[in-house]
C-alpha cells in the first residue's frame, strides 16, 4: 500500500460527515464526479470498502467508521494548528479526551468533568459515550485520556489501565408526584406491584438492584429496561414508572425531570471509577476531576491515588 493520501482522506471525511457526495462537493467546491473518482481511488489504494449503498444513501462500513474516527482526530488537530498559526498570541490549548460509559448517569458525568474546564490552562474537551469495552479499546491506543465507568476495568482484558475509585452513592427511588401519591403503603413496601423502570443488564447496579428487591420480597411490575439512563429518566418524567438514580444527584434529578423522591436505599450502592493509563493521576484535568469528586460530589472514600 502506498503512503496515505491526505487529500483523499479529507474527501472521504467530508463525504462521511455530510452523508452525500453531492453535499461534500458543494463544501469542497468540486464536482460530484471528481469527488466520486477520488473516493474510489482512495478505497482502492487502501484495499478496503469504505461505503455501501442503502437506497440513495451512503452508509459507512465498519472499516469506514474506524477510519473516520482517525480522520476526525487528524483534521481536528490540523484545524487547531491552523488557528494557533493565525493567532500567535493565543495560548496553547490542551486537548483532553474523556470516554463516558453509557451506564453512568449523564448528570454525574457532567458534574465529574466540569472541574476540568475551570483549570487555568485552556482546555479543549472531547467527550465520547459508548459501551465500556469499546471505550477501553480506545484507551489502549491512547485515543482517550480517561474513562468514567460504573465498574472497574475487567481483569481479563489485556489493556494497560488502572482503576481509580472516585466515589460511591446509595440509590434513591423517583417518580412523578401523581404516580407516587397513587401508591399504597410506606416506602419501600409501596414498590410492590408498582410500575418500575430498570437500568439495562450492562449496568453494574442491575444485579444488585434485583437482589435487593428479592431480599425485601418486593415484586414491582417491570415496564421497561433501558441502556441509557437519560432515556429511562425521561420515561420516568412522563409517569411511565418509578426509577432508581444515585442519591448524590437526587436534587438535580427532581429539578430536571419534575419528579419526587419516594425513598432512599443506602445499602444499594453504585460506584463510579476513573480508568486511566496512569497508575498515579498526573494530568491536571484528571487530578481536578478526582479531587472534586472526593471533596464535593461523593462522600470520602479510600483510594490508592
């Protein structure tokens, strides 16, 4: 394979971003025929298929999606370099890439990474969300600086990474005021027979939550399971069912989703970890995140920082 043609890579990147050869041609001030030909040359030089047609639409192949992730990093860095050259007085900006496991509450993730944006040194944060296994693959090749997850890194994975416990919280049950007032009995007995929204099986809390319900002989009516906490809470806001969320964000959950807290379960604990390639945290952003987590968001927990 010959050396990478960055002009062809930019054409591919623009087509992938716009979803259309015609729209990419408009952005690049070229003809669609020119873009199409250059794209074919690029795919042939790499020896892979980049797109497949679905009706009139172009869809990225799995290989195309992987190449796109690298292209985003390349051209993002290139654009940043051009901005610095255009403005010599500009202070250099550090890029900080954070991966957030989709099993972590968005409210908690936001609270955790917020202190990194308050550093004296200008910081450009890139946040990505996905399943933990996919994020760990990106961490292994240094496409991420930090992962926020609800569990430590699995021991069987051959990824050089270190787990840093940021904190832990009990869980609280939430629901609309109308739904809460319709339930008979006191908490937690009122959960028996009540409609309940559960986090998906990928959540670390999932098994412990079911165990707690069983130990307390509670049999709610499960009306849905969700891989995304924000969607689960949105359904809770609509009155579809009760839902669990960490107690440390109870006030924000009530305010954002217009719900009330029915009761708190201190024995049902959710943990939040930072996973990095650093045995000891040194990056200013990761240090700010860990210090804020322990001092402000979570109760003190012992850790090996």
